[in-house]
C-alpha cells in the first residue's frame, strides 16, 4: 500500500516471514517538528525513542524494553482513537 499527501509518502508491505515493513518519507520542512513511533526526524538516532512520558529509551535497549517502555506508550487510548487523525496534543506520529 502506498500513501502520498502534502509532500509525505508512506509505503507498507509484507516482507519475508510475514514481517511488516513500513517506509516513510517526510518533507524537509518538518524536520525537528515530529514525534512519536517513527522518531523525531532530527538526524540523531540516539534520541528517537522518546516515550509518552518524555523519557528517552536508549536505542541499544533490548527488544522487550523498546516494546514495553517505548512502543506501547505510543498506543492511542480510546478517547484519542475517536479524534483520528491526532490532535496536536496527542502522542502519535504528528507534525508539531
């Protein structure tokens, strides 16, 4: 599946072993102004994993830590799901 809009593009595909692959391209004018599951787009990989509480999870953490301490904090709660796409105060992949 391919999505394009307002200078951004996303491609989602099913790879080997049924592994989900997601590629996202964003325009340079939103650099340093995004947050969420895909990082913050500032070119510094070590600060991409910032959870909802604002804590940075080290990029070299084990998969379990990344999943529970970062990934699960990106899940939208039911009230947020009714506001999709996210309002600026919500924590998901947004441009701020």
